C-alpha cells in the first residue's frame, strides 16, 4: 500500500487547484450531448448506452438540465424544481443516476447544465416550490426576485396584489431575462439555496462539474462565490459574446484570491471559424480566447451549440452552414478544451474520432502553444500546435491539398477540406480507422510517422503484441478489417525493437439485423365522450409525418376493437427503422378539442384519454398498456375499412396503390408490382 504525506503547503495547493475552475494541461475533449429538442436522442438511457463508444474519445459529456420543469416537454431552461423532482423530459432520476454512474466507470465526467440566473414558479409570478432535501427545507421567496425583474413588470404585478407583494430592493446585477423570475444573487437565501443545490449535484448525483447558463444575467463574482464553496474541478460559463475582451472580463470577475474560478465558452473563436468559412478559409482568423496564452486554459472552444444550430425554417439561428468537418478539425487541433456538438459527432463519428486520436497522439492540451494563421492563402488557412509528443498542423480549405507538407512532417488524416500533418519526431504508428462498431467490412490505413532511419511497421490482428517477426507493412498500407471482432495492434520497428504500439478494436457486422414490425395503437375515449377520433402521427426525431394527407387533424380512425367490454379505436403502423418511434395527438371532429402530445411509441399501446386537462385545455392521456390483458376479445371494423390500403410507413390509401411496393390490405401484406 502506498502512503501519502501532504504538507500544509501541499494541501493549500490542492485546494487552489480545485478552485481554479478548469485544470491546466488538460488533454480531454468534451461532448455536448444534446441539441435543441433532442428529447429522444439525449434520453439518459440512450446516452448511457453509448458510453463504450464515447469513452475512448470524450472525457466529459455535458447534458441538459436534469430536473423537472413542470408540464410539457422542456430542454430545461425554464427550471422549476431543484431538489425534489428529477422526472425530466430526458428520463427519470434512476435513469439519470445510472447514466452518471456508468459514465464515471468509463472515465467520463458528466457536466450539469446549471440554470440559476432565473427560475420558474408554480402558479403566480412569485410562488417558488417548497422542497425538502435530506431533512432540510429549501424555499425561495418573492424577496429573492430582482427589483427590476422583467423590466419592471414583476414589480408592477406585485404592487397590484392585495396585500402587496414585496420584491428584493436590489436590482439585477446583469442582463434582464424576460419571462421568468431573475434571482437576486445578493440575497443570502438565494446563495444558500444555490450552494445546497450545487452540492447535491456534485456530491449526491455525482456530476463532475457545471456549465452555468446565461452568466451575463448576474455578476461574475457570484460564480466565484459558488465555485469557491463547492470547488468543482470543471466549471464553464455561457457568456455569449463575440468580443474576446468582454469574455475575458467575465472570467476575471470570477477570480478569488487572484485566480479565475471558471472557464468560459470561446464564442469569439466560434465566430472566427464561422467567418473563416464565409471567406472560404481565405482570410486571417480573428482572435479568440485560445489566442491569448493567459486565457487558453479557461477557453472551451466550439463551433456549434443548441443556440446557434439550424432548428427549422422559422428558427434558423446562426449555424455553420458548410465545412462542418473542417471547422471541427480547426478546434480539435488547437489549444483550449474543444467541445464537440452532438449532431456533428452523430453525422461524422469516424472523422471526429480520428481528429481526437490525432490530438491525443500529439499530446495537445488546453495550454499547448498554437500558432494561428501559420499560413493564409487563397482558400487555405493553416494552424499548428506544439503538443508534448509532437507538433500537429491543421490545414483547412478547398486548397488544402495544394499546401505543401513541411519537411519533417507526415500526413496522417484527410477529409472534406481538411488535412492533419504530424511531426515525424512523434515516432508513432498511426492507424486512420478509429476503434468502434461498423456495419460492413472496413480498411485501415497504416502510416509510419518517424524520424528514425529505417523505421518499419509491424502489426497483428489477433490482439497479440507485435514483434520483429510479425507482419510487416510499408507506410500507407491498407489492412482489411473483416466481419467479426478484430484487435489490430501496430508498432514501429527500428532495428529489432518495436515501440509506440497503437491498438484499435473493431466490431464489424455484429449488430442484430433489424426486421420491420407492426405496432397497434389503441385509444379509448369513454372519459371524454367523443364520437370520433383523429390520429395525428409523426416521428419526433426524423420529422416524418404518418398521416394520409399530412394535414391536421390527421386520419379519422374508425377501426375499433372491444377489450373487456370497452371500445378502443385502433390503428396499425409499421416500425421500419431500429430507432423509429411514433408520436401522437388525438382529437375529435375537425381537430378540437385535442389531447396533449404523446411521444415515442414503438410497441403496442393502449391509451386512455383522461377527463383532466392541462393549462392549454388539452386532455391528458394515460398509458394503461400494462393493465390490459394480452388476449383481445373482439375486433370490429366499419364497412369501409376493408377498402383501405396502407404502405409500410402507415400511410392510408383509399384505392389500390399504383406505385410498386409492399402494402397492407385487409390484414395481409400484398406486393404491388
């Protein structure tokens, strides 16, 4: 057993380290594990299931605010409960805790989205929930609300109450956010509740750190107060501003005893990359936090997030519209701590994983020295970063191929408008196919990056350590990765010595083959007395509509079945993809009244429309599937039912379709040629 003896000075140094908000020389990369309305993709269970795929590449995963926000689906920014209710739009508390625990076991820290600038209320402008946690009751009051909240609208409301409601005498210390109550962080009660909340997230739930939302809304000193009390290893603030000087000012405002207590998202470098893309990589890059040696430790760089991404034609935001891979290549080859957007990783996992491998193999950290604008030419911008194991060039732009590789460097990676060049003194065996699961056979390119005379590559595909007698390969050789599990190990052979062994593990074609299947959704309307039911059906993640016309209120469903004396309106749909799930709104007549949204069904379901309504007068829906018998007693259908045809997407046709394909008619599958 090892024994450690710490001096008082060492203990003080350790405390200082944990109070600095983000570690120096940090090699990790963060993933933003959600995007706007990613309610299915970012469910706690779905993220947990990807832990093995994430762990080799991401040390941190930032997840949505995880507590309940009241009725309806929410991304978490209208926070209501802090202590007592963790049934959120992404899963329940048990699923959340399981995800955090699994991530931790794989070496991944989970970053909590912390929304403390503002808070939602229950029924009036000022009634915050009363919550008890571990025997202590936590309550915020009207006097914890900034005096000038909502531009004075809250004060006006409070003055009109009988008796009058008192607010804090303190004005907001940052930007006002209209719509919810801005909290007065000068209030000792607010500070006590926030500290208890953060302590719970860190020490009970097991989060590794915090992402503070909208820190423009309150003075930076309060982040310093909270982080000094809780000492998170990781803290990053969303100070949304493209001016690097302004963001640095916020970081400075978090200082305690002369040290920053939080990092900040590098919005300036995000806008610099956006502008480089607009110039077709022909312009000189503007400075970000990463450009300043004094602040790169506290720079969390990114190229897209849930607030800048394209959401829809009516909410286009300010997205990166092209050159997504080149943009990621830029930040992943630079100093600072890169944060990869979930949509980008979903779309380009192989490229992004290899970029992260290159970052690690060069030994790049958040405090490495990056030379931006190393070369600027027509449709070509180059940066280089000196890592602890080697120097990495990133070449971006349509003319990246025309950039001459400097002497002493070897190209290890290329893609759409980007190249990575690694210094030969890295002395590594490079494999350009990342570990992971693949549907089909693959090829992996082996590259010797070495300044040693006569260096060769040796490799094995059975997991054994390569020796001088193993298979030899010239630099640039392609190795076949067949179906099954392959553990590829590649090393540099210099003389008779093998070094710098790189290991990759591949699982090819091992996933279960998906077979489409049918589900039946059954709806009972006894509680509301409807005489007809419309099914409005769509896939929430893919955006596909599953009604015959694509127009509200959807399909009038007349097929019924009787189960234990109760009538159920029934419709069958085909689940044609492994991750296909259907969402519904049920209505009567021409679409009103209607129910709340029912999300993500991929199994047979029995749904009972309740007599109770939400705040929009939409009826709640109860899932009573588990209460139903497995056998169905009586099935009936209106006479016109037999004439309908359905394709495998559930679309209804009145007449026999003319388009070739597989259809369902009168309960049978029929091929139309």
